């Protein structure tokens, strides 16, 4: 059978040998193949749309929603991409010291000091009265303290267990 189709017409899908000479089946399969070709291209590109590092900027808000990423309105594109990439890990570790420290480091490049090592209490044991998580951030002198205080409070609130009160402290240090 000769192939007289123009070069831009896709080859029909492979058919069982019994249909080798059936021109109607070949035409039908070719039509279905041509109709599905754009969908196949879309599906081939889907991985790039779901990857926070390769997705076009307009997809980032959607990716943030479907991954549950915590993003702030004034974040840079790099911070948003980082938050989306980090979202699955954070979902599994939220509420832990390690998750709080990792998000602070990866999103803001902050090194936090935490004053409360946590612990597990069972039976009649109770945490000490007045127990509170204190999170301290030391800023460079050239950084905006008010913005950092707001961001730090939202960050800690996202990670701190509901039963544990917390306070945030932002101090201005020297140049690093």
C-alpha cells in the first residue's frame, strides 16, 4: 500500500493485520488519530505545566492552590515557585520545628532561633505552665523590620500547633 498522504497528515494508529487492506478502517483510524493529535501534544506538555520550576508564570497561582502551598501576595516569582515545590514536603511535616526552619530558610533565607524544644506529654504529665514558643529573627540593619515582623508572625502561625502559644521577636543586628 503506497503512502500518498501529504506530509502534515499524521499516520493512522497501528491496526491489527486483519484490517491491513480495509481502507474504511484506515480512514477512520486516521481521522481519530488526527483529532487526538492536539490532545496528545497537550498531554505531553502537562508535566511542564505541573512542575513549579518550568510552569509559565500565569500557572503559578493555580499550582499554589492545588498543592496547598502557602504563598504571600508580595512574594517574588522565585519565592512562589519555591513554596509550590516545597508544599508536598511541608504538608507532611507541618507543625514541626524542622518544617518551620526549612520554610524560613528556603523562602526568606532566614535563620531562626527557637526557644521551645517541644516534647511529648502523656498520662498525667502536663507541659510546664506558661509554656510558649518564642521565635527570634535577627535582621540586617538594612532590612525592613515591620515587613519581617508580619511575615514571621504568619509563618510561625502556619507551623505552630494550635495548642501552643507563640510569640515572635525581630531584632536588628549588624551587617552580615
